[in-house]
C-alpha cells in the first residue's frame, strides 16, 4: 500500500506530514488522540540508510506525532514545498517514507 502526499510550505516549516484522508490506512491501535496520555502504539518510520523514527498517528491533527522524520527528509533529500513523498506500508507497524 502506498500513500502519496504533496508537501506544503506549512508542513515543511512546522515539520509535519499531513495524513488527512488517510487515517483509515493505519490500524486503530496506532492512532492516538492529542493528549500526552492518549498516544497510540508506535509505528516504525524508515527514511532509508538505516535511519528510523518511532511515532504514532495523532487523530486530532491527522499527522505523525513525531516530526523528526520530515525534518530528516528535508536535510537528507532536500524535500521542499510542492514535492511529493511516498509512504509505503512494509508491515502493519513499519512504513518507509521517501521522496518521489
């Protein structure tokens, strides 16, 4: 399963990957609410070369709670507003993220 997301200037500036319209692609146990005590189970987000990040999906804001993965993609691959990234499901809890 692949999810394609076009990055906005706001997403790059604030370090988030907008998952709006795609929450149904994730099992409910990986989706949490916005409160500190309401996190879901951790997903493994892999951006290549052995670089991985753990995060759940925040249902309130429709994005990965951990914003480090996008910041690393910006540094590693120079992604910018207007670029498309691909989220590929490798297993139930393991997703790869790459620039298209």
